[in-house]
């Protein structure tokens, strides 16, 4: 088992992960925008879809939505706390019988037959956390699909601006008085993050060139010390993701960068937009159109989204 997988398993199995994942749209505007974009994409691609594999399904944001529509969903995740929360929410929604919950890592998809699911989805970049196996994971996700695939990965172009904006998440905090640990950290460390900022040209150049946004030695050292560092993350370029999907049998590929438009807007305006239902509806509608433009797909707030059809020759 790779260091990357061990680090991911420890991180995502922290006891609070299920609750925190379920509340992200209550805490961060960028999560509202990203989830709204993905939801719209899924709902527009459901013709003929009866079975779905949701890889890295988390607390069930999309698997439960699909189950409510009568679709049978395999809810697959590396995190026991996430699955526990998803089961609770599925029971509350009355759709537990439509979901099959499986704990596992995306590196281990051999248990599923070729073309076992009409649609394969994987969101919020779990593919990127499987480094150095991300290409094989994409190959297997395509292999188990029959008709449609919709996935998101960490975006290299979208991530690079973070290295000159250490307080980027503050732009999207809904309630700055929240007691959530991450919100508190962001708010409480704003001044020090700015005061201590120093542009690291060599690191930025390395990320741009190699696609790894981590100091691997420090991450592995922290893990070996018993800590739970952020998983080792591979960042994709748009043409790289498109080529991988095409090579493995996906056609009619469309790329999008959810959050590309919103990241240009100050928090004060975002708050006005998100708290007025009419403006929110119109804003999210335009975000979807703008973020689907191929010229901005790489600048999504966190993720690069890809939608495609499985070639008939691949499925036969």
C-alpha cells in the first residue's frame, strides 16, 4: 500500500469528517457554487440511467439525491465516518434501500465488473488523492461505466493562485463567527498569514511543472509522527485530463471549472448574492454558463470537472 493511500485513509477517517462534510454548503459559498454546478450536470444526464457508481461519495450529497430519483447507487468511500453519516441521511430520506454502501479506496476497483454501472461519478477530487495511481484509477472508473462518466479532479491552474493568496478561503466564508474548526482557523490566522507571506518561486514553479502541491518529505514525516496531514494531491491540467479520458474510451468530453467566475467577486458581494433567493438563482445560473466555457475551465475554484459518454466500441 502506498504512502499516499495510508495518508488518505487516516485523514478521511478522522471522526468529524462525516459531520463536517455534510455542513460544507452551510459554511462556504464556493461549496454552494460547486455543488450547484455538479447537481445541474448530473440531472441533465440521467436519460436511461438506472445504476450509478459514486466513487468518493462522502456524506451522500449526490448519491442520496440520485436514490431519491429511484436510481440504484453504489456509495463507495474510503471514510467510515462519511459512510456512517450518509447512512443516517439516507434513512432520514427514506432511500436506504436504494443505496449499497461499500468502504474502499479508489485504487481497488477490481471487485467491479466491466460496464457494471450506467453512470460513474466521482466528485471533490478523490482521484487526485490516489497519486501516483491517478491514471490507473481513471482507467478503472471508465472501465466499470457503461454510458456516462462525470468526474472532478484537483485543478493545477485553479490551485496555483492559492500560493499567492494564503487567505483565499476567507472570501467564501458565510459566517465568520462560526465555531467550525476550519472556519475559526481561517479567520484567526488571516493577519499572520498575510504578515508571514513570502512568495516561493521555486515551489510555485515545481507545482506548475510537476502537478504536486505537497512537500512529499514533510507530509510523509508528519504522517509517521502520527499526524493527519492533507493527502498527497496530484493536480491535473485540462488537456491532460481530456487526453486520459479520450485514451480510455470517453467521447463528447466537456470540461468545466466550477467557481471560476465566483473567485473574481469580493465576499461582500457574494454574501448579498447568496442571501437573496432571486439573485442567488440568477447568479448560480450564470456561474454554470460561465464556468462551462472551455477557456476558463482550468480556473475553477478547486476542481476541474469532466463530463463524457462511453464509446460504444469501449462498452461492447
